[in-house]
C-alpha cells in the first residue's frame, strides 16, 4: 500500500516533473520565439523604412522623370519651331535670291539704257557747249579791243584763255588783253622801277591798235614823276603836324586844314592826272578824309607808303 502510495507519489512527482520540465522547455522555446519575432519585427520595420525611403526616391524619380519629360516635350516643341523657322528662312532666302536676280536684271537694263542716254546727253552737251563757246567767242571777234578792255579784267581773260584754248584764232587777242591788264596792275602798287619796265615791255608786245594802250604806256612812263612829286608834299604836312596842333578849337582846325589843302593844291594842280594812278589816288583820298575829320590826324604811315 505504501509502495502503491509511494509509487503513486513518485508517479505523480515524475508527472509533475515532466510537466514542469515540459513547461520549462515550452517556456524556453516560447522566449526564443519571442526574440525571433522581435528580431523579425525589427527587420520588417527596417524593410518598411527602407521601402518608405525607396518610395520617396521613387516619387522624386517620378517627379524628375516628369520634369525631364516635360523639358523634352518643350525642347521638341522648340526644335519643331526651329525647323519651321528654318523652313521659313529657306523660303525667305529663296525669295531674296529671286529678288536679287530681279534687281540685277533691272540694274543691268537701267545701266544699259543709262549709258545709251548718257552717250546721247554727252553728245548733246558737247554740241550745246560748242554752240555757247562759239557764241561767246563771237564777242571777242566782234568787239573792238578798247571795248573788250572796258568790259573785262585780268582774272576773266586768264580764265577765258584756258577755257577757249582750242580757239586759236582769238588767242592773240587774249594775250594782248592779258598784257594790258598785267601792266595796269603796276599802277595799283607802290612805284617799283623793275615792275614799271616790265609793264612797258609787255604793253609794247600788244598788236592791237588802242588808245587805252597808248595812254597806259604814258602813265607808266610818268609813274616815277608823280610819285617823286608827292613825297615832299607829304613830308611838309607831317612837319606841319609836328609844329602845329589845332587841338579841339574849331576855327584853328579849319585854318590848319586850309593850310594843308594849300600845301597839297600845288601837287593837285601840277599833276592833275594823279587819278590815273590808283595807288597814288588812294593815298591822297585817305589823307583828305583823315584831315577833314581832324586836322591833327597822323599821316606818317601814308608818307611811308610812297
């Protein structure tokens, strides 16, 4: 009985031990499982985080892809526009080339017609010029030498000599006119013996019969006399200015001016033709104008011009 009881107790203990052992084993296995679950849970979480990141990257990639695709579409549009523009440009170039050809043809036609017209115009112009020249040359042929002298000048004659150089029949007349006017210029300057001699020499080459030439020869021959006679007159007036000063008194001014006229009158009387000498005439006129305004006016510079 006791053995049965002990056996039962032992059986019960053994069963309890087995149960306990089983529970222990089960518990131990359950802990490993939990750890494994936790471990797998962490891996799952990591995978989820990784998936989230990949989703973000994918989302960004999709965004970039869309942006790139939009840019591609825009570039394609621009490319298409450029192609269209290029085609338009090619068309315009073709039109321009066509216009250039038309312009070239027009210019060629114009130049051809212009040259034809220019040739006609040149011929007409030459004919008109010749007619005018013939008419103008007729003046030299129809007027007397003295009439030509009265209506011309050295500048005009020299110009006409060049302009009508091909009209040899009037060149001798023009040379004579030039000789006369060059000699006449001698009287417009201060007396110079060499210039006077050259003027006389030129006048003696004149073949035309003319009273003006004869008169000018005489004036040149007497130019020295008219000049030498005026020198002492001016010197006297300069001396009078040094010795007498009329000041602002009107009566004294008149008296001094009358005295100056008296000194000058002998010259004006004895050399009545002084007006034929432009240089001398200008000095006398300037002297009188100064002294009429002021009898004390300085004429030293005029005396030095003789």
